[in-house]
């Protein structure tokens, strides 16, 4: 095992080939269908030179039916230079072409996911370990509208190797044409366009960053200025809650008021108050009744007084010499306009 993920291929040892780990390669797919077949190789070469993901990039590409799948790696890597006495090829190109859909490859290092469409490798992503659900979802979403319905699907595992490098794999030198002057011009124009685009993007990014920083500073200033107001508001709300509680206590019916109301509505004879309990608006009475007092009549009189509601007799007190009633108060005072017995 060499450093930087370069390992000698056991399948291609006789040919002096070396495999480059997918970990140090970059992948890109090119659509050349709008270019005539005669000019596709030259156009692809120019696109690769304009792409150039490393300071000194080396390439291996497969060009089929107007589409190109390209792998690039750093040609200045000392381990690759030492191995370059033979031929260096990305390990992904030593795998059989996948069927349409997702494909998972356990590589020399880490894990690679590929998406194949119409026999073309359209996308490739590498991770140091098997991707988790979030990483898988990000990769599937990066495919865009061209690959619907892939979420939740398990990729097909590819563990096989090819016995040799396919003949269709090309280097950038094999893409050279006789139109070198035109190619240099095209590369120059492309480089200038890319430089201008990169400069414009950098300027826009800097402007966006500056705007965000200014907005953050203004937000911090607003929060600092509003802090005393927010504290005062919280204190006022707390005081309001305490006042509401105090007002509720002050305006709540007092036991003497309820007893006075009972004295007005209960019969003057034949009823004796034995027990009284007021808990908020819940009232409990214990009454001793003479034989000529009907309990049902007493319930009607309590409800007709305009203050009690839900009058019920508590049967669990059978055996005592009085009856017990539970009821609730409607409001803080008796209702106006109710008939008094």
C-alpha cells in the first residue's frame, strides 16, 4: 500500500497498471451532444483543461454517445509520480458498467455511490465510510429532477473488478487534435470567462457577507436597546398577574355573604344549619330538617335564590340526623331579578 490512497492493482499487475483510490479523484460528467461528433474530442479536451480541479491535473475519460465521464487527480502527488513508471487509472474505471440506477462500491478506501442513467455514469460521490441517511439524501437531491423516485432505494452493490483497463478509457493526450491554435484560443477564452465569472461570484459573495454582518450588528443593537423595555414589560406582566390574583381574592364571595343569602332563602322553621364550608365558589351545607320539610322542595328553593347552581345531595352521609348538599356559586353576587322565596 502506497500513501495517499494509491494501491497496486492485483488484477492488472502483469500490465504494470496502478489503481488510484477514488478518495483522491474528482469526477465530472459532460454533455457534448450539442457538438458534432467530429469536434467532440477537441471540445472535451478544452472543457477538461478549463475544469482542472488541481494545479497539475491528470485525467482519464470515457466518451460515449456524446457524453463523457471524466476523473481527474493531482499529477504532482509524489506517490503517483513514483507509480507513473507504469500507467495510473482511477479505480472506478476498473469496475464493470453499472445498470441504470444507484450503485454502491466498496473501494480501496471508503465508499462510492454512483448513479447510472441510460448506460452513462452521470454522478459519483465518495465518503470515507458508508454514508448515513443525511449524506445519502443530500446526494440524491443533488441529482435534481433527472433522477426522481430514488429516495429510499437501496443501491446495488458492485464488488467485481475488470481484468484490465477498458480500451475506451482515454487520456487527455489522446483527445488532442490538429487544431492546436484554435484549441489554445478556446482555452484562453474559456479561462477568461471563468475568471470573470469567478470574480463576479466572489464580489457577490463578499457583498452578501457584508450585508449579513451589517444586519447582524443592527439586530444586536436593537436587542441591546430593547432589553430594558423587555424587562419592564416582564415586570409589568408579573405585577398584573399578582393584581389579578389579589382582585380575585378581594372580590370573591365571603362566607358571611353566603350565610346571609342562605338565611334569606331557607325556611325560617324546620331547617337548622349544622355544617358550612366555602372553598372558592364551591359550597357544602349540612342541614337538619324537620319531618315536614321535603328535600326536593329545599333543592328548588336553593336554586331559585339566583346564586346557587348544580345543587346535589350527598348520599354518603346516610345515618346522620341531617342532609348534606353541594353546589356552586354563580358569580360574586346573587343574580338580579331572581324571585326570592
